[in-house]
């Protein structure tokens, strides 16, 4: 029973690490996509409408 518990603890710990890593990956991808979309729309807005956007930004 001791070895089974150790295996289970190791597996659950590994699963927790995997879950954390996948969450970080999803968060990173979300931030990256958000930044790309923000840059694209920001540039598009810059071309069409410069009144609302400060130049020094």
C-alpha cells in the first residue's frame, strides 16, 4: 500500500504541475493574442482617426 500511495502522490503532484503549466501557457497565449489584436486595431485606428489618440503614446 505504501508504494501505491507514493505512486498516487507522485502522479497527482505531476498532474498539478501539468495543470499549472497549461494554465500558464493558456494565459500567455491569451496575453499574446490580446497584444497582437490590440496592436493591429490600434494601428488601424491610428490611420483612420488620430484625434482621439495622443501622438506621444
